[in-house]
C-alpha cells in the first residue's frame, strides 16, 4: 500500500478517495531467539497503521505501524513489541507466534531501506530476514494453504517457502485477500474487486462495489471496507455485498477479519474491534492526529 504507479489511474477512475489511500500509505534481520515477545515498557499513541492481526496462540492483538509493531487491548495503552521501530508496510499473521512482514528499516538502524520479506516465530520479539533483503517492499501480504501472496512494485509475487518467488500478474491494486481454500485471490482496484482463479497469474476486471481493503476469514464471510469506512460483507466471493455499518473514523487504513465474528479495522481516528460480525465496533486505541 503505497504511492505506486497506480495513483493516476485511481484518480481517473475512482476519484480521489482511493488514490488518497495510496498516498497516505507511503512512506538485515536478526535471528529469532528467546521467548515469546513481551511488550516493552515504552508506549506511545499509534499513527499510520499498515496492518492488523491476532495471534492464535493467545488472542493478543497486534498493530503494524510506520514506527514499529504494537500490541493493543481495550483499556490499555498500546505497547511497542521488542525494540524495532521499523516501518512495517506489509504484515500478516501466518500461525501461532508467527508473523511475516515487509517495509523499511528504521532510520539509524543497520537494516536496509527495503526489508524484503521478514519473519518472526516468537510474536515479534525478533525477526529473521527470509528473502529479497534490500530489494523488495511488500505493501500487502496474505497467506492461505501454505502459500504467501504479496503485492510489490505493481505485481503479484507468490512463494511457498518465503525464499523463492514467482512473479505473476501486474495490476493496479491496493490490497490482496486469498480465499481460505486458496483457490481464489482478490485484489482491490479502482474498478472494483478483481478476482484471480489461477493463483494470481491473471485477473478478471474489477467489478461491483469499490473496496479499499478486504479480508477473507471464511468461505462465505468476505469483508470489505470502502474508502469512507463503510464495512460490507459478501457471501459469494465479492460478487455482491451487503453493507453492515460505518466504522468510526472515516477513511480506513487497514482491515483484518479474524473469523466471521471478530473484525479489526483501523481508520483515521483509531483501531476498532467488532465481536458481532461487523454490526458494532468499539475502540481499542486512538490514533494520533
């Protein structure tokens, strides 16, 4: 999610809202050691969210931001995980205590400007560089059935081992979502949600409601949030949508549906959680203006 070469097309086709999301999203690893990440004593107001996730090991909620990875919980201050304040542009949870990410090394660190694909197996305490260090900057990451899908440099890149990548379709997109069964890959475009049925090698034309971000936790529970923060649900893989509610805070920054009931969304004003399938949301943490 960045000011890619897609901005002009998005401005032309979908107006300024989706393009502004692209602009708003602009901006070597260590070996995994030690125990599960504990939140550091330092905390700060969150700003510029790029990703959200829940660790299936313990239900802890994570927010990937321009200035590091944080844990959030209702009624508590956000807490920085570990001591890395990298710009986590792409982020997704792939298993218990296991996340993958991409982005940019923090200023003053010895990490490269483009982190490539990095992985943690202890919930963010330490990260290992897996591939493309110094080369790639994934701004959308998703996984299903052991396959990782990334959007980087205007193209879909796919890996089964986090080391070797197959470059597939090129398209103008903001976000990706793989179906739980792994047989479909969606991309949010200025024309609507585009679908691939061949692993991201080709995509049909974007159709239907324009969504900024999508998340697909169950086959009949695909969630999308549009450029104004309206959340919708699709039971048919994005062909049709039913609007649920407007998430507080307007323009979205990230969306992750953990399952059909548990949904996390970040907007301009905060990180919000729904436990009733997107009908209502409560604030977990505010975002700095």
